[in-house]
C-alpha cells in the first residue's frame, strides 16, 4: 500500500494539534501529528504500544511522570498502558507515531 501524505486530510485532534492517519495495515498504524507552539497532547494512556519519532521541532515529553526534552531525530518508546503526553516548545513541531495494534479510535 502506498499513501501520499500530501493527499491525507488532517483532522483536529486538540487545540493547536492536527493529526493525519498516514497508513495502516495488519497490526500497525502510523500517524503524523503537527503541533503549534505551546499546544499540548494531554497525558493519557492506552493499551497500544507506541513509538514516537520527532520529525520537526522540540517537545517536552512526559513518559510515566519522567519529563524529557526531545527534538528532531529523537524517538521514544511508550509501552502499553503507560501514561504519556507532550507539549510543543516550537511552532510546527511534528511527531510521527506508530502504534500496534491499530488505534481503532483514530479510524
């Protein structure tokens, strides 16, 4: 399956946050999430495993209460049922999130 990211419409995920569902198949799903400066991905947890790759910008990443600054080129593994959230520290900060199994709530 090939997906052109330019043709995928973004959906509003939260204030200052847009998400694109790029592709999915089998047990995997990949999304691109774009944040305005100071936009927040609230702390939450879910049964899915997640890997987040910072495509652009800088984030304050909260992983199970541990706060780290992550920037372009960094990645984070989030085990299932682990609390996590982010705050964008720069405008147009982008995270590529990969989930297994797929996030049915995003479809």
